[in-house]
């Protein structure tokens, strides 16, 4: 079938709305008419990160839409279902069987290589292959091919424009709190970077009753949202790294935060987040970008601190997305105000706005 996709034709290139030919769904595939797609920093980063030979490429991994067709071997998803799309996992390897689907042995093949496991692409343009299958969906498009394992069926009454970011950004931030750090009310959490992922972490910590939650950022609007969600804002603008560390320690009783999350992927911020930890505290680094981080080895070793990472907040989308939507319905996870919608034709404006910090979570809508 012919459909429209936002193609990036070359490394570092812009998103160009282009007509493509999308395959009919295979036996194990689901055709989704996309209603809305969240724009994530991973989409923007991968434009520059992937090698030149992996273009043209269609990104997009926070899709939400309506199922139009399913292959005969698909179970649990039916035509007409409203779905939120997330990352893929094989559901058969040892990590998947243990519930650690974000660490699936087939993660690279299923989410990042731009094609199906058999090497075929789902899209062509003027007879030439277009790489896609990004997170098993490539949902920066009017239609996407997905699978039962990365389709989360949701209530048809749910606004899909609001639901789209739950497939990645919101579940990553919240899952890091709920699944990885698991803070108690007596703990303290410092979140570095109050974008979509960071603010989801703030909201989840507030929902868990964590008494001391800090949000460190440079952008006043984002700090205001963090405060609305229950965090104490820390404006890092004009502060030296040592001053940020001192401010976080001051606001956490002098010892530092017991937990921290970095979403900035800035090496200097990761280092100060580690230094601002309390002894035996844990920092989870979530940002994608630099190849290396420089840590303070003396502080790390003398403080018994832990620096780790997490994929998608160690979430299983089939469990985490409904869990977060239930918290939203109960009024305990209120991220709706973070979403700014754009017609798909304004994808360039959405990119510019999020990079400039004018919006938190742009969502493109057909």
C-alpha cells in the first residue's frame, strides 16, 4: 500500500514527508494506522549516530493508532483495536522469559538494524529499499507495521495524542523509578534534565510518596512543570558544577541524594550527579549520546556509590504502559500538560521547538 513517511535521506538530514510503498502485513505482523507519534530525542540522535549506509531511514518509536489488519498468526491484537506502540522483544530468549524484555538477546536486530530479521525492509521508495522497523514500528509515518509483542491494546476512549509518549519516554522515566531505583518515602531523588523522561521520573516518584524530589535543569518552563509535579526545582543556569553539587546536597540534608537519574547525556552533568549522591547512593544514566563518561573515581570508591544504566526503565510495555495509564486515570501521573501537538507537516517546527526547550514533548498528529 502507498502511505506517507517522514524519511531521513542522509546522515544528519532533515525529516522529509515522502510517499512510500509499505508491505502488506506478513503472518506475524500488525498494520497500524498511526494517529499520533511522540518525537523522542532518540529519533533525533539516531539521525546522526547511524552510519551513512543506513539511510534513507524512517524513525519513530512512540506511535499510537488503530489496527487496520493483522496477520493470521497474530494473537492478542485485533482489527479495530487502539494501540500504543513500544519497543520489540522476542519473548523467547532467557532474558525475555525472566521478564527482562528490554535486554532481549535480539534487541539490536529487532529494534535498530532497519529491517526485518530476514534482511528485508518493510518500505520502498521508487523501487529502492527504505530502512525502518525502528523499534519494530517506524511510526513517523501515516501507517506502520508492528507486532503483537510491541502493541499495547488500550481503551478506545483514550486520547491517542496523549497516550503516544507512554510507549517510550514516559515509561522510561517512570520505570527507572518504579522498577530500578524503587525509592521509599524516606529516600531522596535528584533528576538531572527535566524533559519528558525526567519529568515522568518526577511524577512517578511523587506517586510513590518520595518526600524529597529535586529537578535540575536550565529551562525555567521545565523547572516550573517539575515543581507542579512535586519536585523542588534547582536552576543550574549560571552555576558551576561544584555549586550544583553543593545545592543538591544542601536540599537533601547535607549528605546528598540517595537516588539520581541523568537524562541529559552530558558528561559533566553525569559526573556532578555522581558527586552529589549520598554514600551508597545509586545513579542511573539514561541519556544517549557520548561514548564515554568521566567519573570521580575517589568519590565513587570511597562512597560505595553505584553508577548504572537502564533500558526503557527495565519496563515490560505490556505491564508498564497500562500501569502508568491507570495511575494517570487516578490523577497520580499527570503528564498531559507536557504534550504539545503538531500536524505531521510541521515536523521541522516540532524538532526546532524541542531542541530549543520551548516544548517538552512534541507529538505529531495526522
